[in-house]
C-alpha cells in the first residue's frame, strides 16, 4: 500500500521513489529492527492463532466433543513438556546469538542437543505421573509411548528454531514457516475428518497427529535454511565480535532457564491441572477460550523477545527501545483487549452456542490479563538484555507460585472461570511489583553508555534503480550518528504544548483532518439516507423502482454522499503529502457505497443465479457428491466444493448467509492483487491510486456475486500479480542505438529474490491455476493467455513450455473430468470458435432487444461505459508511448481477453467477461491519460505558461471522468434490479413449494418465446427435488389455455409459480405490458381447471384442480464421476503426469541456474515433446470416440 508513492505535483524535479517514502513515513516501524522483528513475530502469532482457530473450528465440527477435549489434552501436554525442557533456552539464544560470532553454529547446535535430551527425560517423568489419568489413557502401551516421545522431540526443535530465527534478526521467516505449517494442519484435520469422522471413532489420535505431522515435515527445510544460509551470513556480519565466554553463558542460563521453567509451568501446567479436575467436555470449553486468547498473550512475549535481541546487538539503546516497546504494546493491546471483551460471545459462537455460553467470561478475563502481563514481560526482556539472571529467576518463580496457588484455590470453587480470576490477579500483582524496576530501565539507569560516533563516507542511494549505496567521491568524512526515535534527550527538554495549543495548531491545518472528516461524514450520511424510511431525501422504496433500476429510487442524499467521497478523494490525491491510508479508506468507502448499495437496502440476497449456485453448494455440503445430471456447472465443482467445506467448517447451515455480502467482500479482495500489480509499475503514485478508484467505479459487470466467476476472477488477479512480482523480466539495453530506438519499460526492475522463494511461488501459481481449472470454464484460458503473452513480450522469466503445460492441464480437465458435459455434443461446444463477427454481434448489439425507453437507456449505458473505458485506455497507452514508455504487461492484460472473442460466444455473455478481464489493465491506462509520467531523478523540462495551466486541469478532468463512470455504474450495475431483487413475499411462495411432502416437484414459470431464463430466486435447499420448467406464454393475458395444458403435461406434483420479478423481466426484456402479470393471474384464477394454493401481493402458487394421474418422479441421485474409457486412456494419463513433472522440473532448473547454464533445461525440453504428443493424441482420441457416444 505504501509502495504507491511518488513526488508531488509541486516539485516535479525530484523523484523520491517508494523506498524513500517508506523511510520518511514509517522510520520506526519498517526500518527499525526492534519493531520490525516484533511485528514479524506478532504477525506470526496472529496468523498462527487464526489457523489454530480454524483447526479447532474444524475439529469441533467434525469430531465428538470428547475426542476434541482429549486431543487438546495431549497437545497441551506435549507443548508443556517441550516448553519446560527447551523453552528455557529462549533467553540465552536471543541474548547471546548476537555475540557468539564464529561459534554461532556450535552454540545453536548445543542448545538443540540439550533441549532434545531434556525433552526425553521430561517425557518419561510425565508418563509416570499421569499413567492413571483418564485423559491420558490413550498413551498406555509401548507404541503410543514411543510415538509421544518422538512428538515431544519434534516440538522441542520447532520451539527453538523460531527463537534462533529471531536471534539472527530473521524473524520475517517465522510467519512464513508457521503459515505453511498451519495450513498443513488445517488440511490434515480436514482430511482426517473426511476419512474418519463418519466411522464413529471416538479416539483422539487423529486430532493429535493432524497437529504434529505437519510440524515434523516443516522442521527439516527450516533448519537447513538456518544452518546452511542464515548462520553463515550472521557469522560474516559479526566477524569483528569476540565470542562470549562459556562461563558467562552458563551463569546466565542458570538463572534464566529455571526462571523460564517457572513461567512455562504456570502457562502449561495449569491446563494439565484443569484437565485432571474437569470433564473432557468442560476442558474443550477451556481449551478453545485459551486458544483464542493466546493471540494477545503471545503479543506481549514477542515484543519482549525482540527487545532482548536488540539489547544484544545494541545495549546502549536499551532504554529507548524499552520505551518504544511499552508504548507500542499499550497502543495495540488496549484496543484489542477492548474488542475481545466486547465481542467475546460472538467470537466463541463460531465454535458453537455451548462454547459461547461456557467460555465467554474466561476469555474476557484472559484478555484483561494480557495488559498486566505485557508490563511484566517487557521488564523480563530488559533484564535478559542486561544479563541479570537472579531477578529473572525470582520474578518468574514468584509468578508461578501465585498462579498455581490461586488456581488450586479457585478451580474447585468457580470452575474454569476461577482459573481466569486467578491468572488476572497474578499478573496484576506482578505488574505492580516490577513497576519500580521498569521505571529505572526506562530512565536508562544501569544501561551501558553509547559509543562514540564513528566516521564514514557519506553515501547516495539510487532509490529508483535500487542499486544500493555508493561512496560519494566529492564528500568528506563526517560523523555518522545513529538516531534512535524516542531516545532520551541529552539536553533540557522543550516544554510540550498544551492540549489547547495542539488543537489550535491542528485546526490551522485543515488538509490534515478535512479529508477523514468528510469521508466519515459522507459514509454516515449515505447509510442514514439508504436505511431510513422512504421520503423525499431519505429512504428507498423498492416497489417504486422503474426500468432504470435501483438508481431511480436512491435518495438524493445518498448520491450526494457518493459525490462527496469522489471529490475529497481527488483533494487528498493532489496533496503534496502522500496519504496512502486515507486514500485506501476513501476507495473502500466508495466501494461500499457502490457495490454494497443493494445489500444495504434489500432484505434478501440479489441475483437469482446466486440462489441456484447456493443450491449446488448446499447439495454438496449435505451429500458430498455432485449432481451431473442436473446442471453442466456440476462438471466444474471446485467453487461449490470449497463453499460447501466453508459452510460445514463454520457451522453455517444456509448459504444465503454468505450470499448477501459476497459481492462487497469480493471487490474488496480484488484490490489486494491490484495493489501488488500497481507496486510493480513505473508510474506516478497518483496514477496508481486513480487506477484503483477507476477499477472500483467501472466494475459494473456484476460477476462478483456468489459464483465460480467471482472467486476465479480473484485467483486470476492473484495469478497475474504473482507473475509480475516474482518472475519479472526487464532486460538492460546495452547498445546506444538500441537505447535510442527501444521503449523504456513501464515496469520496475527485477527484485532481488532467492531461487527457493521463486520455486515456492511457482508451485503456488500452478496450484492457483489447477484450482481455477476445477471451478470455471473461461478463467483458465485467460490465465494461459496472460502467461503466454508475458512470455512472448518478454516480461516474465518463465518459459513458453510452462504456458503449454497449463493449456494441456485445462484441456485434460475438460477431457477427463467433464465427459458428462461434452460427450455426445462436441460440435455444439466448439461451434463458435473462429466466428469473430457473430460472437461480437451476439455479445454487444445482439443483446439489445427491448423497446422500453428506460431499459434501452440502461443497455446503451453499458455499451457506452465499455466504449469509454476501452477508448480512454487506448488514449492512455498512446500518451505513454509518446513518452517512449512501453507498458507490455498492461498491453498483454488488455489484449488477451479481447482475443477470446475469436473462441466462442458463451451464450452471449463473453462480451461481459472480456470487459471484466480487460478492466484491470484498462484502469491503469485510464489513469495514465491524466498522469502519464514515470518516476525519474532527471529534472523535467520547464513548461510554458499554457501547458502549466493545462496540467493544473488534470485533476478536474480526472474527477469529471470518475463522476461519469460512477453515475454510469449505478445505471449499468443495478439497471436490472427491478427483477433481480428478491422480496420476502416471493421467498414465501418459493418456500411453500419446496415444503411440499413430495419426492419431487415440477415448477412451471412463465417466459416469452425464444431464449430467456428465470428471474426467480429458487431455494438453496432441496435442489435435487425441484425441477424448473420454462413455460412460453402468449402476450395476451387472457389466453391461458396453453399454460394450463403445459401444467397438465408436466404430470403429478406440478405447480405454476407467478412472481413479481418474473413479470418485471417480461415487461423490460420481452416488451410485455406493465399490467400483464396482474391480468394473467386474474385470468388463471378464473379458470375452472386451476386453483390457487398460495397467494400474496408479490407471488402466487397454482395447480390443477384435478391432479394428473401417474406416479411422481423420484428425485435425482448423485451421478458417479464419468471419466470414460478408451484403449489409450491409461497411456494418456501416464504421459500427462510425466509431462507435468518434466516441465515443472525444467522450470525449477531455469529459476536456479544462471542464464547460459541451462543444459539440463534444454534436455528436459526435448524430453517433454514426445510426452506432450502422446498426451494430446490420447485427448484427441477420447474426444473422437466419446463424442460419438463411446463408452
């Protein structure tokens, strides 16, 4: 976010670049080792806690409560043993790794060995003590005992490796490692649930092993990184330091180790005390509450650990570092604790109502405990940095005695709530006890004096090229003094201004507070205007909507609020100071106003297709199977399966709970990869922020609803963002003549990234593609085209063979996994290929057929926005080309979707998808119309008076453009809202049909002759029991004979459904009279063969008076996956697998080897060709045989 930064308009001769902006904006955070390490550890704690919550959320949903409680008891026992025996070395590692120099490897290895040996001894003691406890009965026997001992050893190493990374100042690796391990844990417990939960097994080994096996897998590569890469670098960086004497380390460990044992005993022994006192069900409530509250506890410890590390590297700055650590801890913890205290019932309700009832008070007490513990932990961290083992031992021993004693007293009397009371009182008393000592540390009493300033040549850093510091030959030696923020003043301190003086000073700077104030005011005004009772300036009456859609009933104050946000955005954008947080807040506010308008005013989720897909999701969630015979979309079940798993894991029974806000969430997530792409472009920071705004206001397509396209579009953006971020290719132009005739790249130079990082991201890119190929028909082709275009235009390090592999994968998925879709009608599937003119007509003017003037205005607005966006994008590219800038990445993202028009018509919807996929590139190019410059250190030529005046009009022109797009958005996005919104009365009629006690029902709905679908929001429950039947009807509302005959032909269990939304669809899209729906309902009511079963103002359910004879059809059943068999199918599968393995291996070699040393790469490329030929040949054989109806 903060990378989108550049010089202001008023100083065009100096380009600061994103690095200098970060240094100026966030010096104490990103460039200060203390806070950088702490934030990395805090990020790790947050993500690990979130993944842990997800782990236990799945476990509580799919395993019996007793099994969850027993599994938690085993895990807590394992963690307790490893912590008591190994975690005591945390202080020694963080304190002395900075000072061990060339003996760092031996020091770390010795600590590992001692920790492992102590872990074995601790396991033996634990097994003897708990052999009679019921919660640990599962450990009885030789096999379980050995397995548990190995598990403790693995966790001991895992405990120490994170500390080693922190001590090496490489704590940024800690969240990366733990995210991967946590994701594996979640996947493992989900797999166990899928395989074992239905077998009725109540033992807890599945829960336990799903936790530890991913940890065992992760420690090998992590420790290879530590000993092979990080420690050698650390040794070279600290070569001038004399290693600390072994006696010094031993004396420190003697106090800190046993002190840490007391601290960890208080942390891990108390859960064991609880486990032996309460039932497994109650322990599950206790364990979940402590797991959720663990995030706040870890925050205090990580800040103290970072303080100890920096105390080892720079003892003189300990006082200043302690002050900053305390301020930041309180600034973060106080609001977090307040949120947890207020929302504790909501947080725990995710796991179930019983967890919320039993654990809320405990979670609140644990949250309050964190504030006092932060004070104590920071003081302990400072004592470790000062090397004072005796007070470390005394403080931690006293804390353990208080916690254990109070818990023993309170637990039998107040249950798990008493444990929270005991811990709160313990930490509060200890915080009061250490306050005097902490004040001495804050004042710098007892800390070493700072060293004298050293001399060094001044340096100049090229922030644009990123070439790093280089000595300035014209400079002279000058003192370089490290400036520590918040450091103690050496002279008399200046008096701080009073509160009134600060308020007056702030009032004199309206540019600081006016933007946030107007943004917040506009948001409040918008919500009040939209949610109030309908009136002249407030409220929305959906029943008064006309052919223009939602905009026809939106109150004027809501439209004014949108105008205010857009105008204040441009005011913020043109300020000299870059304000990324405010700009992003304004974009998100506008996103809420535009994309969340329907969710704010409509009682139920919009868009009938979303309800249909919700039915697919519900069916998979209930049965675990697909229903290929119902809908072709079941051949691509990736999205539905993911959403079904999400519903089951979170305990949500109705997909409609997700559908209402899904579009808003989707569009907010789209901004994340857009920010990554913006970061890689060489452009004015104002152009980047403007591009994000244009993307929000021009994204009217409406494919962001609860659907596969909405999710796979996010995956597509992530796919492109990863390619341009991790695999860029910007080749330097060495020749003078080539530089003269070659365009400047519109993208930044390559980042310094290790080969291992690129390999991980490469595998992630392939996984993203596979996930997309299983979820959607079109998006994978856009991904293949994007990668191929970047390869052809030389903007990625990846090879064209990888593009071929991805294309083969998507073809293989269709060929093997979607046989039920294409077998027997292959010609219909590919009949549109190459018909560019026909496809273009069907996707543009072919979709305009209404005679309603309001409807025509909506349709032409959509075409107008499309033409405006593409036209401005072309103009933006021309402006960049005029400055000799070649935006190849954006050109590829723009070109590939347009070329897809030559493929197929996709039912006339491909034009919408083309616009959707061109929009990211078009947004940046539109921004280049107004801000085409690139960052440069070269002074810009002086402009004439006319051109200077014209440049000042750029923000006004850009603002006018965005206002036009925003107004068009409301028309284009919500122009169908008259029949796309769902009223509760319509839902009541649909629910009435679905509630009928019949094996299956057939529901007839009225449509015009020709193509056309349903605008009815069908229920998400029972999709296999209810079949919808299109019923063409006459424009004459009195002519209902054909309707009655079609209802009779449908057989027994058939109903006719009449709804307001379907009437509105016929009126606007098929040019039926406005009162046609009321008249046809009246005519059917008068018909002697019909009777009304259910009716209200918006809908009616009718059936025949005399039901047709015959049996009701049975419901559809799950269809087994049909792969199809041909003589060469096994050979094709083997060739495909080998081809993928060879191509990925080749790409890894290319990423690791330098250019010119790719001998193996060429060998593997030639080796892959026969495999490719065999795989494609078998696919062609399958298409030929199975399309003709072969087995």
